[in-house]
C-alpha cells in the first residue's frame, strides 16, 4: 500500500506551485517590458534582464522543492525506487519537465517554451497533491509493470515536450503571419520547432507503443492483479490511449505527407497531449486491478 503524502509534503508541493506560477508571471512580464522598450526605443534592457534572472531563480527554487518532496516521500516509504506510487510518479514527471526547460534554456535557448510547458508542470503537481491524498495506489508490483510504467511515463514526458513546442509553433506562426515582429530573440525558427516536435513525437510514439503492448498483456492475463475483466476494451483509459496513439501516428506521417506538416502537425501534437492528460486522469480514477 503506497504511503499517503504528509501535510508537510503537500505544503512543499503547493510552495513549488506558487513559485512556478510567480516565475511564469515574471516571464510574461518580461515580454510586456520588451514591447514597451521597443516602442520607446529603449535598448538598455535592464528591467528585462532583472525579470529574466528572477524568473530563472523561481524555477531553480521550484526544482529544489520538487527534489525535497521526492526525497522526503522516499525516506518515508523506506525505499528509493522511482515511480512506485501515483504521488511520486506525478511529482517525478513535473520534475523531469522542469529539468528539460532548464537544460534547453541553458544550452539551446528557446524563448517562450516555459509559457507552454510550465502550466503542465503546475497541473502535474496539482494532480499529485489531489490524487496522492485521495486515491493513492501503487504502480510497481512486477518487473513487467516496471517496463509498462516506465515506457508510459517516458512517452508522457516526450509528448509533453511535443505538445509544448507545438503550442509555441502555433504562437510564433500566428505572429509571423500577422506580420507582427516577435519581440526579443530566441523564439526559434519554425523549422527548428517543427523538427523538435517531430523528434519528440517519434521517441514518445515508440515508448507509447511499448506501453500499449505491455499494458495489453497485463490486461489479458487471466489471473493478473491488473486485469480489467472481459470488457476491458470499454475502459475509457484504453480508448483514450488508443486514440492518442492514432493521433501521433498521423504526426509521424508528416515528413512524407505535406498535408500534415507545419500547423497541422503542431495542432495534432497538442491534441494528442490533451488526450494523454485525459488518460492519466482516467488511470487515477480507474487504476488497473
């Protein structure tokens, strides 16, 4: 039986959420500041730089709080195996996404990525706080389940990246089509955003396929603990996962089918990730049994 997060752990979760929200607000304020500076021909950029530093500081503090929650929860359970229960898994997903943002902005800056990815991080932390307290359940019981959960969660992280980059693609494309100059530097070209989306979907699709196959084997196991019964195909999480798989299969055809390139590929990556969010919520309400 998984350990229910303590009041202290939940307090750290909500503190991390607050810090991330403040950092996101500072990042958006920086955009407004640059617009005003450009209109007034102010090239000093001092206020914009201060906002950038404060936003990065908030992200660093939020990451440390997530690490603290994971360490505290692992110590309370007496084991450091990752992804053992839904609380730890959701916090770990949020942590991995913040690490991706930090890594990308440090090595190959992509302006605006946090605007689309940070709401996902906040949502995952909220889901961890709610479901970890009200519907705690374990994920790992066998090596087979470890493969299934690891592949599914790895695919989720990659699809979150694809959905965020796809949203950024649509934003940048709209501004370019309206002939509004994008303030500041580092938003990335449409070609780079499309490439990053396709790479993320390709890797995520492979992991999702592994997750589907291993999950199907567990569901059909006659005496398995996670069997959903003879009408497993009616389960919402099965349908949502299958539909998401089909959506991402269409995205993968974009290199050979121009009809799915550009805006359509970006839009489908966003739709697919919304379906993945729905799948994860369904899993919390209807865990395999």
